[in-house]
C-alpha cells in the first residue's frame, strides 16, 4: 500500500478543522522539516492548538445558541400546552353541561313513559268497553251511566297525575337554573380562549363546517320512539262523537308528540358529546406526541454535548502532553553544543566513522528528541555504551505493526454471498501473518453459520448509537472466525434490521447498512480503539468514509486513515439525499457535485462516490479492473470521479488463501493430492461424476470436465458462460456449473 496515499487527507475537504499533523501522523511527517527551529515548531503547535480550542469554543457557542433556541421552542410548546389545557377545561364544562342535559332528558323521558303507559291502559280499557257497548244492543242506559261514573273516577286520578307533572316541572326549573349557571361559566372560559381560536382551528381534526355537516346528517335520520299504542288515535276520533272523553287524553297525545321532538334533540346531544369526546382524545394524543418529540430532541442534544465535551477533553489532554514534551525535551543551545563536541571527540578517537558522526550532528541540530532521550538515559555510562546507544538511532527503522479494522457486510465462511466474503477473510489472515493486529466488524445476521464461530460471547455492556434522531441500543458479540477476532453488532431496532433470513435483497437495505456503519464507528469510538487503518468494502460500508471525517474525527477518533475496496462498481448505493439525515450526515453538505451527488441522477446521492472522495486510498480487485472502471463503460457513471482521483486509485490482484484452499489438506474432497502426487485428481473426478450422475463409463470417464462457480449476473459474462458450455460439449467434454442469479430471466433459463 502506498504510504503517501494512505496518509493523504481527502481532497476538496478544506473545511475539516483537524489536519494530519493534529491527527497523530507518523514521525516522518511530523519531523520532516529539518530546517525549522524548535521554538518555531513549538509556536506553530501552540498556534494550531489555539485554533483548535477557538474552533471548539465556536462550536460550544453554536451549541449554546441551539440550546437557547430549544428553550425558546420549549416555551412555545409550554404556551401551546397551556392553551390546550384551557381548551380541555372548556370541553370538560361542555361535557358536564351535556351530561346534565342528558340527565334532564332522561328524567323527562321516564316520566312521560310512565304517563304514556297509564294512558295506553286507559285507552285500551275504554275502547274495549265502547266496542262492547256498540255491539251489544241489549245494554241499557243505566249501565252506560255507571260506566261514565267510572270515567269520572279516572278523571280524578288524572288530576293527581297533573299534580305529579307540576312537581316534575319544578324539578325541571331547578335543572334549568343549573344549566344557566354552567352556560355563564362556559362563556367566561370561551372569552379566555379568544386569543387561541386560530390555533384551535388547525389542531381540531374536524373543522367547524364538518361538525355542522355532521349535525345536519344526524338531524336528517334521528332514531325515533314509536309507541304502538298511538295507532288508536284514529279510533279515538271515530268514537268521540258517541262518548265525551276527558280533555287530558288529547293533551297527553300532544305531550307525546313533544316527547318525540325532545327525544330527537336528546339523540343529537349524544352524538355531539361523542364528537367532543373524540376531539378530546385527539388533543390528548397530540400532547403525548409533543412530549415524546421534545424528549427525543433533548436526548439528542445531551448526546451531542457529551460527545463534544469528550472531544474537547481529549484535545486539551493532547495539548498539555505536547506542551509538556516540548518544555521537558527540547534541547537548549548549550546542550546541543555539548553533544556535537562529544561526537567530534569520538570521531577523533575513531569510535565513530565520518558518516556516522555527520548523521549524529545532523540529528542534533535538527533538535530531534530521540537523540536527547538516548543521551540523557545513558548519562554517566562509558563512552562506548553511549556511542552504541546513539548508533542504534542510525539503523533503518523497522516497519511498525499496524492496527487494521475491516468493516464489511460479509465474511467467509459465516456470512458469505460472493467474493467479498473471501477477500475480507483472506486479506485479514494475510495481514495477521505479517504480525499486524487485524479485527473484523460485521452485522449479526440470523442466517449466519454459527457453527463456524468459536467462543461466541455476548458483551455485557450495551452499545448506544444514533439513528433517525434517536439513540438505539445494540448488543455486541465477540468470536473467532478462521483465527481472526470478529465483532458482531446486533441492533435492538424495532425493524429487526438483520433478522430477515437473508443478507441482501430487502427494500430497506440502504437503511440497514447505513445504520450498521454508524454503529460500527460508534463501537470503535466507545471502546477507545486507535486503529491505523479502517478498511471498508463495497457500497454497504461506503458511508464509513464520510461519517469518519464529518462526525467522528471531531469527536477524537482521528488516528486512522480510510482504505476503501470496491469489488463491483455495478452496485453503488443510490438514494434520496434526505436518507443521509438518518445516520447523521447533512444532506446539504453532502449533496454536491464534488462530494456525494450522483454524476447522472442529480437528485440522488451515491454512497460509492462518497467513499471514493472521502477515502485516503481506493483499491479494486485487479490492476486491469482499475483501468477498466476509469472508462465510460466500466465505471458505471463513476469514471469521471475515478479519473479525477486516480492518484489514489490502485488495482491489487485478488489471490487465494493457500492454507484454506489446499488440496493436500482439504478434508472436503474424496482424496487429497499435491504437485508431487496427483493420483488423487482422478479419484476426485470419479467421485464428482458419481455425485452428479454424469453418464458414461470406460473411455467416457477420460472426458475432461470444465467447472464454473460464479454468481450468474450480467457483469460476470453470462453469455460467455453459455457459449463455453456449448463449446465444451461440442469438443466432447462435460461442464459443471454452480451458481444462482438474482435476475429471474437468467435463473429460469438455467433451470
């Protein structure tokens, strides 16, 4: 890997406040200016740290302004809550009035039902008697007189009923007074609500017009009480000429008609009460939603303030440490002269060669702290010991051990779809052999092959990550896969992002993998890891690059450089710019031609383009492919971006892990073989032909077999595979194809 490319800051990013010098760049970068005086370096460092502190103070001021705005918003919400509470009080008064009116109507209804029942009995008896008299010609007038006397007694009973009615009307007057008192209170509350009428119109789910329409519809089809006994009114009129009935009978009939009208009004009042109850529940739900939204915003601001304070503390610690080093370890002029004189003396005494003495003088006048450390640590020792210690500084520096973290969607053999999984595992093992620390971070899928994971253990502490304006919990699992330490992130998200029974192919894949990428970086920050390289792969983890520089470098995760490998430019992760908000990126900053705006679909962002722009180095699966993707046909719309960034685009030929793919040790084949003993090849061929039931024996067994294992997608050259099948068959060979296709037409044709 090219060191210059690895430690180069992403282009067109002048807005980043943290430079490579402040991010702990290697020594060859920090101490390359040999002609700069120590005091000048110290002043520059102090100036840089002062600028960082100023930038941090500006951020704190901006957060303070944001907090002030949030408090103002809280006050507005509180005012809205007060107005809603007043409205609720008014609605309660209205509801109480309606309940009292309902009780009044119920009382009236019960009283009138009793009177109607009595009247029905009277009318029934009267009609039966009159019919009997009219049909019986033998009855005399004496009997009729006796019956009229009976009617007189019933009239007396009716007078008693009138007294009861007067008592009821008195009670009705009391209820009317109470209604008047409540109406006066309602008028006062309505007057207090005069200033909030406009807000009330927007908050109510039903407008005044809708409410009036609903009332009109209720009036058109009210439920009416239809007593069966009033069908006899026609008979009353027919016999009224024969017998004089009491006038109260006709009054009761009129009273019954009035009862019908009051019953209609009563039902309309019930409908209006139900409508008011629905409005009351709607207002309560709005209050709950406002409280939830406010709580979410407060939690987010607390989270951001905590991160900012942590970042500020780290910057202060680094400034103090750097300042202390400068004061304690800077060589003074007299001390430098003493070292130079000692070097000259050792040269004359032939303890140093001329080249060694020259190199030590150069290091002394460059004021390199390591020469002072050696000189101080060996002070009081013999000249030979001091010379030997100084000569160690001139030896070529050994390559440092690197800490590399791979963040990917796949890893063989636990979660494998394509070649990406093999590269993550194989590349990690290769770096591990070179004595580098390699760690892998992948999602915890429900469809993983858990039998290939050893020592799978859940971490007790939860991982908090930000997404969609909220803080979500994540469980982290650790395990060993093919000798590599792996961290599995399991989101506690209501959408069950990685519990879908498959790795890809969901409608919300963009959301699933941007969530995972943000959680992976949060895991590195929370565990205080200081990796040298963060290596992300394909569009699934491409958002790592902009997230790292935009969000996590300001929080103190600034030790790493970003390496991005694209295995297939066919899939690029296009989406609406607003979708970036969920993972914390600003769409306005990112949706630009020099950042993440898609080169052809300008109203979308492109995660693959963002990774190319924001990464320090970009690699592909071969040098040929690196050249191919910089053409208009192979770049799939990203060729212009790759050409502009070609100084950091490299092609590294994919290889295989010879430890895993070794026929001499492979236990999955019928017989092992090697370059020194190839007899096992014939045995394995025969076993393959038997399993696949390939026809032919004898000489047919000598026919060559061509094998092809691939994903059947257009980019793999399906038409060429088809041609190779027929060509092999025409030449007497046999062809074995293993693969599947997400394209329905290709999958069906294979079957």
